[in-house]
C-alpha cells in the first residue's frame, strides 16, 4: 500500500511538472514570435521612440521582429496576439502626432500564424491614421 502511494505520488508529480496535467490556462506561459511589416504610406517620415530608433521613410517598409514570453489566459492566436506589448510610440513627421494603435491587433492586416505561436502582421501608417493620431505631449 505504501509503495502504491509512492508510485502514485511520483506519477502525479511527473504529470504536473512535465505534461502540464491539471494546470489551468491561466498558469500557461507562451513564447511568441512575430515579424511585423511597418508600411509608411504617408508623405512624412515615421519615427519610433528611442527604444528602437526606427526611421521609416515615405513609401518604405520596415521589418520589425519580436519575441516575448508572456503569461496568457488563453493561447495567443493571429487574432489575439498583442504586438508591441510594451508602450512604444511612433511619431509622424515633426513629432506632434503619435500613433498609439500598434498595440491593437485589429489595426493589423495580413495576420497569419505561419507556425504555432509564430505570427506575421502588417501595420500601415496612412494619411487617415495620421489625421486621427493622438497629439503628443
């Protein structure tokens, strides 16, 4: 009987630690990778804040890659992935207008999951987005 309890405890421990048996989605950490195409369709330069120092000329596309390990309540998909999970800002032209929509997956097109947890997305800086951008302080 004691031997059965020991074996049961070992199997349960192995199951919990290696297979994730009994763990809820809330406890899951997922490592995601993304390739994000940043397309500047405006007539002005688009600049990022000092964390990236990106400079995207009018008509150019910049390719941004990111890898993050985050805790998610559910496994991220191409429609629930959160790009730029930290507060990065992009500025239009002279820096008086800030694009804050890069964190919202709904602002992206061509969303693809090319492999499990590996995404490709396209964000377009447009004249319309620039007109509706936030004023920078």
